[in-house]
């Protein structure tokens, strides 16, 4: 998928209270319950309805690697929706989000002041309004570049400008060549 989208999703999944189903049969049964039938699951997974029924009855236990990945992704996407919503709401209203990134960062400022882009490792707590912007953009299907831009704006305000206490003439922050990215709620 995407670096930022997957990172936000992984942060939300850390809030789960129960582990998602692991075996192929349990995952398939869960999807059948969620989608209310084997036909819908078969269409979504691009397999036959009879194959879905065999997984549900544990007649087939080991899926192909590509099917196993699709199953796991679909189950985790639907697992514990209330807890997922609560975690996002808490981060967007009171808790904020922590971004841990190792990337090439630099900035553009007024004439006479420049900073060479350099590899930096930052762990920065972003305020709730940026968590809300990131989650809203993700829900609306924003691209990885758009999520990266929101994160760059957040780092500009919180890290480089320190909430308006310094670097007031800062125009743009470059946030590229990401080596590591992790979010924590």
C-alpha cells in the first residue's frame, strides 16, 4: 500500500484488545460473518465460492501466499471497528500522535539562510490537530504524497518552528528519502 497509510494503520492496530484471527479457516469464517455470505467473500478474494466453503469447514488449511496476504489484510482492515474508531478519535482530540522518522530533512527560508538537506532521526509528538488531519486525509483516500505533506507541515510547526518560538521566516520543510517511519498513538 503506502508507507504513511500503512504506518497510520499499524499505529491504530496497536490499540486492539484482542488478536485478529490467525488461521485461514478462522479468517475466512470472520469475513463470511462480516460480509454476510460466502459469495461476497469469494468475489472479494477472487476465488470460487466452493473454495471459501472449504476454508470455512477447515477442509483446506493452507492458502497460497498471495491469498494468505489478502486474507490477513482484509481481516485486519475490518477487525474491532469500535476500538479503531475510539483510538483515532482519542488521538485526534486529546492524545495526538508521535512520529518516529529517519529521513532526509531540510528547509527553505528567506534569503540568506539555508539548510542543507541532511539525514535526521526525529521522534516528535504531534498535537491532536495534525493527528486529525492525517486520519481524515487517510479516510478520504489521500495519496502517500499528501500524507507526507501533512507530516512535513506538522514537523515544520512543531520541530523546526517550535510552535512559533523560532524560525518564523521558514517557508517550506522538505521531508524526503524516508528510511524509517513509525507512528504511535
